[in-house]
């Protein structure tokens, strides 16, 4: 009988080509794969009604306008909020920027962040702190559990205008208690923005019930096309924002001296939109609607447990929260003495396992702990046991080689060229020697890969 994941897998063309068959895609936290239905929906747009929405009145344009509004309607249903609260954006980063740059913030206002935010929810605040004198406060998250409600309440001092936290972490999958965070913030007179890019793909959200003021998410992490995302604003919340961009389709009228902004989502959707992407994203949400999210959570948890069990005796250093009960499908680790990009190249070249490596855009957290980065494997509904087994085989081989021949260098791949900008080629803390040992992948060593 086909496994739970196998039944979804068939719908993903990237996994079905001869190139895709040799690959274990374990990088869904960066970007998920796209089912055929989504590709078809985008193809239909370009081949059957390639008009611009909201402007012209001809048949193709009217059809696009209807499709875009149908997606907004469906977003309301899928994410549990009023459809007029959903703004089409390119990604989570843009959604956070729309809120940060749109709120009427003043010198001295405090923004509360965790110490584990993605750069998308850090850099914009640092920029504003410099420009207008915001004060940034960081809540330190515990190592042994997802969240400490007492220290959070202590951090909600007078003057906190906005709590801006991730809902689930891209670094270790840690899930924060959304309702509790919102409730305490509102009691303290603060608004809440949640970065839901890692939570939305794995949880059926009820945003209105959650009570959050703003919620940002990326649809390309939930089977949608690249460059598609949503910003949700609770009733009235969007109207409190100045638009980040101004221009066509955001106003009801203009004359040479002034203009009147449209209400709600329209005022934030300036210029011609990514119609194919929005229509494709609608197909992605309709596809996800068929998935039982509690079954998916069970499947992802099973993969976590298997990976955890299979690597327990290996010399891995797990990174971030380990406890699988309070985290999503992310497994972050370090092989002591090996650069994380070298591990990723080894797994790709030798085993066809595609993982993320480096600081996962959470440089602040890694640097505060003196870590050069980690390897991150992440799962989604199409991830199979066999793919996780391949990862385990790759880790095992690499760990054994490092154990035996710690100073051997990889030939045939050049990880330093792939190292992300600004990252130094230094060894892991605690390691003696001038550079990380490189180990030759199995395939590069002339042996067959598995
Ligand atoms: C927690 C978190 N926040 C924000 C982002 C940024 O998402 P995007 O690149 O889609 O804007 C990511 C991307 O991986 C993320 O994991």
C-alpha cells in the first residue's frame, strides 16, 4: 500500500522526472514543491485569459478580476478571517514591511521581538530604529521548551507598541503559543504581528479566532508559485496603515493636487499584480484543502521521530529546540568539525539529498552563540521515509569519514564558492586548525551513490 506521502507525491511533476527521481527534497521550509494543478492554473491564465485585473472592462480582464477576488474569498475561508482583510503580497518579507513601514510609529516606541527572528522580521525594525528612534527589545527564548510565558509577560513593559514574533521558527521548528501571545499583548495595550511563514503550511489557522492584528505568510511555502504571499489584517487594522507603495489601482480618484486612497486591501496592491501567481496560489490552497492537517502533522512527526532515533548515536550536535512535541518538521544539526555548506554539498553530490545550510537568515541567533551555521532538513506532505533514510545514510557516511580522516579535504566541489555572502570560512568553535575538514562525497570518490 502506498504510504501517506506517496499518494500526494504523484501530483508533483518535479519529483516525477528522471532528474527528480534521484532527489530527496528536504528543503520545503525554504520553498515547497508545486503540484501540477497549480502549474495548470497558471498556464490557463496565460493561454486563455491573459488580461490585467481591475482596470480594463473587457472579458479577459473581467475574468482575471473575478479570479483574483475568488482567491481573496478563498483565503478568508482557508485562513479563517474576513476576506477583505487579505492583501496579496510577494512574500512574508513584504507583508512585514507593509506593517512596519505603515504603522504610525514614533521615537521611543518599543517593538518586542524574540531572539530568534528571521532577518525578514529583524532588519526592517533595525532600519526603523535607526531612522526614527524605535527601541527594539528582545525576548530570550528558552532552550528546553518552546516559550516561557512568564518572561514574555515581564517583557511586555509599558511602551511596547507592537509584539512582532515568528509563529513557528525556520531554525528549529519551534511553535510559539499564538493565542497566549496575542491575549497578553492586548492586555498590555500592544498590537501583534505574527510571522506565519513556517506555521501556515502546517497548521489550519483561524486568524479571526486567534485575534492577531496582523499575520504575514508566504504561499510559496504552501505549494503556491514563487513570489506569492498574504498579509492579513484584523477588521480595521489595515486602515491604520499608510501604504508602503502608492500608484495605480490604489486610489478612487486623483487630481493634480491630491488623491483619495481606496479602503482595505486595494490601497496596498499598487500596480499590475502577479495574476498568474495569485491564480496559481488559489489552486494551491484548494489542493491543500484536500489534505487532513492532523494526518499531515502525524506524518511529519513520524519522520521527525525516525530521524531523531536513527541519528541518536551519531556524533551530531542538534541545534535549537530538540523536543519534537513542541516543534514543526524541521531538523537542524551540525556535524562537529564540518562546515554546514560542505555537509549540504556532500549530501547533494553523494545522496541526492537537498537540504539548507548556513545561518538560515537568523544570523543574529547563530552569531550570539558563536555558531557558523547548521544543516537544516525540513519536511512536507510529500516527504517519504525513504528520503529521510537517505539523509541518515549520508550523515552516517560523513560522520564516519570525519571520525576516521578528520583532516581530509573534499576535492571536486568548492564549497567556499557557495558560501553565503559575509560568511567567514572559519572552523567551528572548539575546533583546532585553520579550516574545516572537507570530506569527499561518495559519488565524487568514485563509488555509487544511494
Ligand atoms: C520564519 C521566516 N520568516 C520570514 C521568512 C521570509 O519569507 P519570504 O522569503 O517568503 O519573504 C522566512 C523564509 O524562510 C522564514 O522562514
